[in-house]
C-alpha cells in the first residue's frame, strides 16, 4: 500500500522564486504528492493553439527531485476567456434560455463539439508532454464534474437528447408508451416536438432528462479518459467526485472509467455519520479497490471556525480505517484573490507556516511512520449493504412528492444507526452482486426492476434478510406508478400487499389550509404499538397493508389506519423479509433494525458512546473518538501501534485514536 499524503498546489498563482521554498516546506510536512493544474488553462494556453508548458515542467521537475509525486489535472473546469469569447457556443444555456457568461468555472456545455475539440486538444498536448515525467503518477479529469452553474439546455444538447431518446426507445410509439403521454394530451408525433427544457413536471420526462444530463457528463469524461489512456498508459486516471450521494451524476457509471475513485470530503460540511456514509459509498464505488480523498480542509472554509489539530488527525484516521489510501488537503497556501480566497490553506497568505502547517506536519508524519506497519490491510468487510439507486433518486426528484418523501433521509437514518452500532455497512447500487451480505436494507426503493426482484428473492431463500422501508416497488422504470398493488413483484417475499397510503402533513383542520389565505400545514404523527404497548410513532407517511403470509410485529394505534399493520416480518425460504409501512421515529426504526440484524446473525459491533467508532480492516482495529468527551473502548488483544491500551481498554481523549494489530 502506498498512502498518498498531499495538497492542492497552484504554482501558477505564485512567483517562481517561491517554488523552492514551497517544495522544501512540503517535504518538511511529509507530503509525497501534490495536485496541480485544474484551473490553469490560461497559463497553459494563453492564446488559441499556443501552449506554454515550460513553467509546469519546471515545477513538476522540482517536485520530482524532492521525491514528490504529481496528480496532474486537465484544466477544462475553467475555460479561458479567449475561448468563450471566440466560441460562445461553448457556454452553457440555462433552462430559461440565457447563456452563461465568462468569469466563473464550469460554465461550459459538456456536449458542445467545439468545446470537445478544444478540451481534447489541450488534454492531448498535456499527455504528450508530461508522460515523460515519472513522478506524474495519475491524472485528474476536470474538477468536480456537475451542474455547478446549471445543466445545459442549448440547442445542441436538445439535439443530443433526441438522439439519446431514439437509442433508448427506438421510435416515437415506444417513447409515448414509456412516458404514457396521453395525460394532458402530450403525445409526440415528431422528434422535433421534444425539447430538453419542456419536462413541465411530467415525471417520466423529468427522469429521462436527468438520465441524459448524467450521461452527457459521463461521455465527456470518457472522451478525456480515452486520450490519457492512449498517450500515458502507465498513469492512473481518475476525477474528484463529491458525496455522500451526489445525485446529478450517476457516479457508479462514471466510476467504471477510472483506476481509482476519489471523493472531495470536507468533514466539517456534514455530520460525522454522513462523512462515514460518504466513505462507505466511495469504498464501494469500484468493488475491491480503495478510494482517495482528493480534497479535505485543514482550516476554515470561509468565516467559520477551523478544526482543532486533533480533529484533523481523527478525520484522517477515520478515512484510513474506512479504506482511503490518499489524503489531499485543499489547499497548500491560502489564496490572495478569487472566489475562494477565504478557504484556508496549510500555510498562510503570507506563505509562513503556522498552526495548520504544524498540525499537518505532525499528522502526515505519523501516517508516514505507520505506512509499513499498516500496509496490505484488506478493505473493511461488511455484512450489511444499503441499496442506493440513481434511478430512485432521480425518480423522486422528478415527482411532486419528492420533497415530502425526503427519500435520502431514510437511507441516511438507517446508515447512521448501523454506524452507531459499529456495524460495517456498504452502500452499493442495486446491480451489484448481493452474495456475501447477511442483511440488505432497501430504503424507499420505489423502482425495483424484475431482475432485482428475483435476485432479492433468491438472496432471502438462501438465508439472507432484507429490511424494506415504505414505497417499495411502486413505480416502473419510467417513473409511472404500476397498475398493481405494491410492492410489485415482491408480494410473496414480503407476504403482503400495500392497498393504500396517506401522507401526514395536514391541511384539513379548521385552522389549516393548503393555499388560502396562505399555507398553514400541520404535521401529524401516529402512535404505533405492539401487544406489549407503545413502541414509537409513524412520521410523514404511512401505508395500509393487507397481510397474506407475514407476521405482524406492530400496528397503528390511531388515525385512519388504526389497528392496521405497521411493521411485518415474513419468513421466506431460509431467510426473512422485514417491512415498515411508515417512516418511524428513531426509537422504533432502531428497534426494527436490531430485530433484522439479529435475524440475519450479524455480529454485534462494539458498544461505544455516541460519535466513537470502531472499524476493522482485517487484523487491524481502529477506535476513534470524534467527540470532546473522553471515552473508554474495549480493544482486542494484540500489538498497540497508536495510543495506549491498559487491561484491554483504550482510554480515548477528545478526538483520540487507538490502533491495534489484533492477534
């Protein structure tokens, strides 16, 4: 295992006579890689067709002499002014028809033939020139692909969308059937009648628009990847993505292009459970491969307080524990100007190393010393997997009910509960091989293709357990409701039918209203009981179940579905299927999860205080305290390589870390 310790470096912004000092300080802080170039197109090609790579060669060579590797970036995220001025068709067009202006980043159209020509030309020139540098070990495409300003709705994109639809549906009859366009008389009789801007809230159309935009970025990434693989085959190719679950682009599809997947994970943007969810997503993005963190902060992102040095260390060890093999800090030096001038770097605007430099020097030095001891660790092995589908995400985003359902809330809630129990959890696409898991969690999986339904049934027949939350298998592949009771194709697995449903945001009382004179909504919750008494409450949504073979664990105690089943368990083959007919409060959700974990015979994780995690990679066990309160954690016997263990117990101070190589 090579553990990369790096930073984003922008030498084009600083005087060349400063570079030697930067490299000296980087070596002192134990950096062994830097990321360069993603916003330097103007410096590389100051005028059309006139390349200036001299400065970049010099800095790459300086880094190479110091033993520092380079993750070199294609600069296409920030096209130069001469390009957008001379070729305005490269600028994206918003949905309202206005064209983007120069002066920011990612203002390009990813399908533009003109932009493809220019981005391909500079990618080819860079790959040809820099393949000779042995310390250029990897390439990053662009920077955080996605609709930072907007998706593009230009005429070229509309033309590409029509071609995309023809490839998907064959002819207009097939499209009209799939979209069920008879509603509101939206039937199409000519391809020219279809415009990328006209989704109009029609769920089938909106879903395909999202699929197309995602494919457009994937195709743009594939264009650059092919050039780099042809001209620099020895280098890895990747790009920096975002998480936990970035819905505009199907990252599972894009990840198929790359040698390693990367996440820009700023730990202070999300809660710690959400940060772990991001790492569990990216660890599973490319099966069997580690992932990289290509951006994380060492200081404040703007006017906010930066983390303590001990917090940075805890985050870095958490990343290592969850499978990351690179830790890049954004950025090397706080910038003097530009849109991100307040994002603090490792060294100050003055170039002087102070608090953050000392923290990184100490942290990277420790990771450097541990590299030999911790090499060749396998990735964490999970008995539990959560299925995360981009089609499901997009289906809810495309539908009126999306905001009310808060579909990702269920996924994150269940993941956090697994993390609280120190139960290793993968987050995987439904297409992935399900063998090897004991429990599958299906959070609001409204689209369940027939193939997946059969694989779920085979999984449970062999002894697996599934836990499904509401709205399972309610829609077809085109975001239309199926004309049958849910969960479609899974009645025998769950032992029930969903006959009706109801949302719990309420405007029906005398003092409430949907619209007039103004919106005034109440929010109800519904008591849920077992034979032994109350166990929790249903929130946001509930379903009316008709039982066939399932056993009822809990029922609604009030409201319109009083005495109807709320939680069921169905034996199926050698396994079992749990179903929750509502979204529940944390207490009841946790109870059902514990029942499913026990039925699946998932070993109990270590009992630890909140925000203290225990993670195992093979024989190496990590205990990390992400809170300010000291905590005691029981550790296995073996060699302690970080921290102290007394009588089998590690005493973790605030943000403390302990690592043991178990016997």
